[in-house]
């Protein structure tokens, strides 16, 4: 639904700005989908009369106009391209200097003719999308007037979504009532005053409802002496801003009242309605099911074939309207209309929905009736429209309202327990507040009484609730008939929660702060990863044997917690290394004949100089990679297998690009070891265990002919470093990458790392990656040298790389390598 | 002529069905659909027919041609598929072992620990951890343990030269959390604990516990029952019952011992439950007001419950492990049995 802020403000004072109104609507349950601000027009945009209009020579569509802006000055010459431009009409002229959105009006020459301004369409003023022609204002519009006043500008248009449970919000009055209740603002909704009818025998109607189930109420009002004309500008403006096109005063009034009240209306041309027989005294209106295959020509120009499921409003002969959906062409209001039957009725929602769906015709009327309009509102709505027809179309009201309402809706009352409110919304609401909110919505507090689930229709049925009787105290409220959605206690509680604001609902359990979720996640990831690549998790006591630490070359006295009462001497220290027990575990399993072992333990260490007990992980690997498969003969696990294990983990933890270099450890090989540093702290290290150390732990590596690899991970540091990392999506490259291979011989002592950085450094932007895919040492290559094969991946994010640029880039790489590393291309 | 066509089509279909190799198909296609085929011959003889019959017969020939073409195509596909299967089948033995990434395994205590964590996380608990090297205040004083309580002895508790001690239960984390955070509190704290017990089938100087603590307005023993019941069912299955019975702990009042119906005999009585039908799970109770006062929480406003479970004991029960010492041997023949246990 599209609503204009200025129109809404007629019913409820809106002193807040658009954002605050958006906020208020949203929190009252009306979802705002779009906001369109229509700015005030500059003072150079004024009303003007076209004194003369002549087709411009040499042009099919341009008209040369002389335009009067009523200030006594000479008429202005304006060239206009609109088809409806004609002498005598009052329109809107933007004078030179006026700024309309992005357009600045200037004096200009068109086809050699001077033009001093622009005659405007509605779209050019920003008030609608209509651009079929220039605006036609009523003849009596004063000239030279600012258009802001006429069109009530500035204004803001809100496109809102009304939830299906709130048919009462399908009109301005309903939205205003809700806002006034939520914000405690006054509400200016006037009850239309009765309009006395003139008795007339010459005009009458025979009204009958054949299907009262499908049409619980049908009212018809006869009006004569209609002066069909354009609507006044304020009415047109109101419709335009709410997304409707003005047609004529009668139709516009029915639409206006529908937008205002939410209750759709329809007008028939009285003189086109037929009686049931040729000699009937009056024409008929019969609410009946359509006959099978009954033809119906609708206002939209389409012919529909109806069936017994459709409800129609028929005259004595034909269907005049598809009930609640669309009117018929045959009985429609036309320029010749003098007398009108004004329909205000209520239809069963399901019937309207079915007809609308089956015939694929959805209208503002069907949209509202589908969502249930109360029969109780029919008479009031009719009265409001009648008032406007008298006022704006000179109508004369004939007789009384025809009102077929066989089973009037009984007023209903709902009981509300105070205790139930806090149970549902989580906080207490004062009784006075409850009554105020519900009162603002139009609910009438009846009295206190015993609670019961069933609705009551009469206050006398409400039972007293005294201390002696077993009952719960409740407040009884009578529901305004428009609120067809308020049938149960919870429905009232929802209204209260909504009006008081969902933001007031207290948070029962404040958001979690105790748990270190990140640490928990990293811990699990590390463990899952290692088990996934084949490690067995071990569990050892939290103690170190001082003698074993000494075997590793660690001073047991330094930085350790000593137990006063250890169970034995080899459990005298709190652990500062996981390695000794893992070596024990390894020996234990080797002794049982296992040759291929991957063991790890993830546990806290207790260094005396730290006030945390840092989580560490140590792993031992020995034997074959994926040992003993019949198809793939195994091989001994090597340094690069181990390195890959750590690389994979760092990738998983999103910590790549870490600095790597060897780090001396008294138990590891001096050469075959590598440590990863993040922020200059070692977070991981791998290395080959010295056979002499293994030997001291009872593991004879030379006899086994196996290497024993150690992985040490500072999980505590990894956790801290990866905390608060944020991953952001990088848009995918739109241009293809290319690759170029490069093979060369280089001295052994020059590391791949060094070469990689040199190559990347040639152009960090274009060289997106450098991969090594071969290394060769041997007969073909002189002693002390090795042959390396690289693949450069080149990519430009802006455009496809040309061969020239690629060649230039590769040349630079070769030059750099030749200078820095003395490479020889192969 | 029509009879001739039908006979030809029948014969051709039969021949096509007899094709065995791609070459056969090639030949058949030439023979039946090629330039010199009988079908083409029939086309040439269309002229012999009266003009008005020609279109209809021409259509017949085309239909026949279409049929033969699709027969050839489907037979060709059959031959190819058969050849593809036959080729692969020559020396194929699907029973040979796959080349898997040999997965390791979690330690059974880790498995149970994470399962417990999962159950409680699902119930809206948070996980809190604390130091294992503790002071007397958090391990004893704050938990309302009398100064002369025997658990403070060297024979029960490990002490460090620094004057600190190794925590004897994870209840220390309760205290640390309540010192730092306002209720509502809903935590579990899993972790290592230490008691000076000699290793035997049911004791270990190093073991793991998980402690649960809930503090909020209106928490009663009923919430304890609830949590315990949910936990027991999630860990041991929907048929398991739980109960609490009176006991004594210095830091809870009322205190209780928690039991679950025997997971081995479903309560009928067996060796595992020593014929009682019930298995002891751990201690529980409502947080003693003295503990609340120690950490500055008003016991008039807040109440809470706490309970502690031994993780090894649950692992042993669940996996039928007879001796706790097995858990610390780290024999991969034991560990490998838990490859299929998910965390």
C-alpha cells in the first residue's frame, strides 16, 4: 500500500521526521518497504495559462505556446512537446532557472524558436510516473501560484506492507489509529454526520441477497442529480500520491473513501440497471451466485466466464459486478451518468479470493475484501462517500439507505488476565496502561469479571469473580467490529506488546560472555585436523620426569613447578614438554610391533614463568606414508610430508604467509628442522629427532631404518594470534590468468624462499603466484647446482594480459634472477 | 511392394540384433541403409507406383529407415557398453582394500569429553575453563571446606613447592566464574583434576571432570533433575532414567548423589551395577548460601545448582573398559578401536 505522509497527517499529528515515522511504523508492525521523498518545488515553478498554442512549422509534435503567469508581464513564449497542449488550459510552467531534480530549466532555442521555460508533466514535478502529457489544472486555478501549495509539497510517500492479519490497516484511518495508540497522539477521525434523504417515488430499488453466507451485508444508496466532472485538485492529488489515477468525481470519491477507511465501495449508473421484468417498478440489485458460464464484461475491458463459485452483484438481468473484485462495463459510471447506486457491502473473504485467483484479476478492492472487511463498517463508509458526493458532485440523496443485513454481527467481548500478559511478554504492564492502549485502539473496557476463554456478546453474561468462587480475575473488553482479528486473549496481548514496543521486552539471559568460543573452536580444529590426517590421540599424566627432561637437554630446575608430594620421582614436575611421554608411548607401541606410528597429545603445559597454562600439541611421526597398500608401495615419510601437515593446519586456521626458518633445539636435527613464526613468535616447529636422543628413550632408529619426526604446536599462541581474524570476500577475477614456465640452473645454497620472493617482487600485482613444479640434481647439472622449474601465474585484475606485457614481465623476472642469483636458463 | 518392404525391415532388424562388434554395425549400416541398399532401391522404384500411392509409400520407406536407424544406434550403444564393462572386468577385484587416508582416532576420554560438551552446549550452557594449578582459597575455602577437612591432606591433594596445589575438582572454576560474572550463569567446566590416589582399576592421580553450574533467579532442585535427566538421556540413550538421593558435600545444601539406571542391565541388576540397578554418576546439590556469600552473590535473590561428573568413569561405562589404567597406556590397538567414534 502506498501512503502519503501529508494525507496521513490529516488524522494524526506527525511532528517527527521521516526516519522517526519509518521507525514508528516499523515498530507498530507496519513494514516500510520504500520511502520516496517528493521535495518542494522551486519558486520558479508556477501555475500558468496557455493563451495560444500553435503547431510549430517543420515539426510533428512541437507546439509554440504563449503562456501567461498572471503577474501582469508579457506572455512568455514556450515551446512544448506534449500532445495535450492546447490554448486555454491551465498548466504548470517551470521558468528559466528552476531546478527540477537533475534538470535546470534554461531559455533555449528549439528549431530556431526561442523557448522561455517548460510546461511540466506530473513526472517532471516528481509527484507521479505520469508523463503522457502536461498537467491540466482546473480552469479557475489562480495563475502565478506556487505549485507546492496545490500539490501539498513537500511530501513523503511510504510504501508499506500490511500483514494479512490486519485488514483494519488497509486505510489511512486505520494506520493513523494505530500510530496514535502507539505514540499516544491525538486522533482526528470524524464520524460522518447523517445526510437526510429526499423522498421520491420516481426512483427506487429492489434489493435482495440470495447468498447471505457469501455476502453478510449489502447497502445501497441512491443519489440523483449527479454532476459528473473532474475531481477537485486536492482529491486528485491525494489519489495520485497514493498510486491511483483520477477518473471522475464519482469514481474518485469511491476510491478516496476506500483509501481513507480501507473499505472498498462501488458505484453503478442507476439508469443502466434493469428490473427483473420489463414492467418492474424499479431496477433490481440481486446478490447471487453466477450462473454456470455466465458472461461478464468487466471494467478492465476483459470478458470473464463465470461459474457457480463466483458471487455477482446483478441487476434484474445481468451480472453488474464480480462481487468485491471488479465492476462491470455495462453499468459503469460514464459522462452521461446522472443517478448513482452507491454500493457499500461486505463479502466473504474466501469467495473474493477464489474469484480473484480463478479469473486472475486483482484489484484494490479484492485485495481488501480478501483480507476480511467487517460488515459493521459498511454503513459508515457509505455515509462518508455520500457526504463527499453531495459536497463535490452536487448529488441529491434519495430516501434512506437500503440495508440488507440479515444477521448483524454481534458485538463481542474478550477477557484478558493481567497475569497472562507478563507471562507472555516477560514484564508487568500496569492495568491503567493496558486500558489506555486498548482504549486508544478503540476497544472499550466493559468491566472486571471471571476469566473465560469463550467470547461473550453481552456484558450481563460476564460472571462476577469473588474470592469464594474458583476463578481468575480478568478485564473484559468490547472489540470494535473493524478489528476482525481480535478474537482471543493472546490477540489483545499481542496488541499490548506491539504498542508498548517489542524493544521493551527484557532480555532474560544476557548474551554469552563467559565462554571463550574462539579458543574452544581452535582446540577442536587442531585435534580434528590431526586425527583426520592419521594421528592417534594419546593421554598422559600432567607430570614430567626430571631425568627425561635432562635427556632432551632441558634443565628440569628451570621454569618448572615442583610437586611436594609426588607419587614417584618420575612425576616430580608439572609438565613443560609433552615430548618425553610421547616418546614413551612410541616405544611402547614399537615394542608391540607397530612400525608406522603417528601419535599426538594436546594438553596444557605449566611453565612457572607464565600465569596461563598454555595449550600445546606435540606429535611424533615415524614409518611409511599410508603404509602397505597393495597398489601403492609405501615410502618413508619425509621432511616435506611433515611440512605439508603443518602448512595444511595453518591454512585451516587461516594463518598462511608465515615466516619460516630453522630454530635450534637440542633434540632436533640442526638442518632438517623448520619453525613457523607469526609476529616473531614461533608457533610451530618440525624436525627430525636426533637418533642419539631416541636411543636414550629406548628407540633404536638405525635398527628400524626410520626417521622420527617431531611436530610441536603452540596452540595457545595460535589461538591468540588467530583471534578476531576477519575473512572478506575478494571479487573473482574477471579476466583469465596465464601461466609461463621457466627452467634454470642455480646454486644449491640459494633457497626457494629467496627465489620466490625475488620473483614475486618483480610485480606483486601482476604475478599472482609462483609455483615450483620440478627440482633436479644429478648428472645433467654441474656439482653444487640444481635445476628448478617454476610456473608463473600472471593475472591483471583490470584487463586481459597481452602477449607483449607477458613477455616483458617474464623478461624482467629472468633479468632479476640472473642479476641476483646468477641463474642460467635451461 | 509393401510386403517386400516389410520383409526387408524384418530381416534387417534380425541382422542388426545379431551384430557383435562395432565393425558388424558398420557393415549392417552400409548393407541396409547405404546407397546400394534395398531400401534405396525401393525409393528408385517408387515411380512404378501410381502417382497417388507414391507419397504414402514414400512415407512408409522413411518410417522403416528411421526404425532401422534407431535400432542400429541402440545396438551400437549396447555393444560399446558391453565392451567397456568387459574391458574393466578383466582383472577387477572389488574386494581388494581401498587406498584410504588412514585416519587416526581421538582418545576415548576426549570423545566423551566432547560429547558431554556438545550435550551441554545444546542446552545453552557455556564452557568455562580455569587453571589446574590452584590456590587453597579456590579449591577449598571458597567451597566451604573446613580447615581440618581430610581432603586438604598431603595424602589426598598434590601440593607444589610454590605453595599452590593441583585442583582436586573443577568446582574451582565455579568460584572463578562467580567472582567475575553476574548471574544468570550457566556453565560447564571440563578439565584435568588431581588426587593423590594410587593408580588402580578405578582410580588415577590425574583424571578429568566436568562440572556444571547454573545460577539464576528461581533455580530449584527441579532444574537439577531436569538437566541431569536430559544429560543422561543424551549420553546413554532415551531409556536411561536418573535419580538423586541425599548425600553430603560442604559446598552444596541440599546435597545429593546422582545415579542413572544401569546402562548394562537397564536396572535389572548385574555385575556392572553390583546388582543395584543404578550407577553412581557424581555429586550434586544446590549451591550453599555460604559459597554465594564468598563470591558476593546474594543468596536471597539467586539460587543455583551444581554437579560434577567423572569423564573417565563415563567413558569406561560407555565403552565397557574394565580398568582405568588402560586409558593411560596409549596403546594404538586400543586407540584404533575408537576411529569410528564421532566427537
